[in-house]
C-alpha cells in the first residue's frame, strides 16, 4: 500500500507546481535619492541660581534678658502691690502689681537684647530651576527608488544604495 501512496503524492505535488498561476522573486532596485529625516527633541536643562543671605546666629544677651526681666519685675511688682492694698483689695493689688511688674520687667529686659548685640553669618542658598530646550536631531533617512514606473520609499537609519522589492508575476 505504501508503494502506491508515495508515487501518487509525488505526482500531485509536481502537477500542483506546474499549474501554479503566479510566483514571486526578490529584486534589488537602485535608490535614486536619500533624504534625511529630522525630529525635534525637548530636554530639561537644570540651572542653579545662588545668592547670599544674612542670618542671625545668636544674641549677646543669650535671648534670656527679657525672661529674667519679666521674672524679677513680676516679683517686685507683687511685693509692692501687697504693700498698697488692705483686706480683700490686698490680693487684687498683689496680683495686679505682679502682672504690671512682669510687663515692665520684660520691657526693660528686651532693651538688653537689641539687634546691635546680635551676631550674623552669611549663608549661601541655591535654587535649581529647569529650562526646556528644543533641538533637531537626525532620526533616519527616507530612501526613494523607482520600480516599473512607480516611486517607492523606505525609511532606514542610514542612506541605502539598494532596496529589496518582492515582485510577484502572474500568468
């Protein structure tokens, strides 16, 4: 049985090939011109801007003069207010004297904490900003050729000398 199938299959295959109505071949056609293709690229370009700033470092009085003044003033005001009042008014005079003494002492203490006693240093500060810049870059080539009176083109990363074209012939 296999002796009959093999010759039959071979004859079907040969007769199919002989009765084909078309076939294709690859031809190489010469490129008539190659033109560059450009694209636009946008880039973020960072830039740094620096400047000097004067900052206070510390005060000569240590920043505690107004606190010490407030405490001492409050104590003295309380003592003086206690001397003024009598009966129930004595308590009110003591509290009022302490409050007024605190405010007065704080005011006197802050005079010793003036800016002329402060020390400063110069600190360099920098900021980074981005600027968008556009530029044209070569992205490839458009290669043009003629095949049977028709113009064809293909893009590539470099200029080509020939373009492969598959041509199908029918009969």
